[in-house]
């Protein structure tokens, strides 16, 4: 039940971030749905880095799909959904540790933050690369068929 509640909260936050990024009309609802699905899928995993990778993979794939369905650029959905999944809580704790003078613990938090952000970036990069390879392969196949039919 908590997974579902967290997913609904993530959907609402992603919708509001879409408004903040000047989303209009159905783009706000789509961003909320993408955030909902990413949080829902992420809830089934336990490791922090695995959760970051899976959520990044989910919302980058769904952003690609919905950008093609609604004929919009991916940048309409991806930033609005990315913002709520960035590790703000870890950053808050890291700043507190720096302020209190515990530099070793703060640097440990920095390493965690970089790993989580790296997993999110890796997931987005893998999705973008796979989509580009698939699109280029499809175009070459169509060109080859057109050349053979002439």
C-alpha cells in the first residue's frame, strides 16, 4: 500500500514540476503519469542504486514513448520527471554534515549522491542510445527496401 501512496505522491510532484517547467494541457497529466509509473516500478526494488537506475530507465523510456505519441520533444517530459527523483534528502544531510564539521561523513554522502546521479544518467544514456540505434536502423531498412523496389 505504501508503494502505491508513494507513487501517487510522485505523480503529483511530477505534475507540479511540469507546471513549473511551463507544461501545458495534457503534458502536465502525462508527466504525472510518467512520474507515477517510475515511482511504482522503483518501489519494487530495495537497493538505493538499483532503485535510481530502474526509475531512470522507466521515466526515460516512457518519456521517449509519450514524446513520439504526442509529437513533442523529449525535453517536455524528461526534466519535469527528473527533478523529483534527484537525491535531495542526501544533499540536505550532506550540507548538515559539512556545517557541523564532519567532513568524512559529508564526503561519504557526496559519493552516494554522485553514484545515484550517475545511475540516473546511465539509465537515460542507455535509453537514448538504444532509441537512436533503433531509429537509424529502421531508416536504413526503409531506404534499402525503397532501393530494392525501384
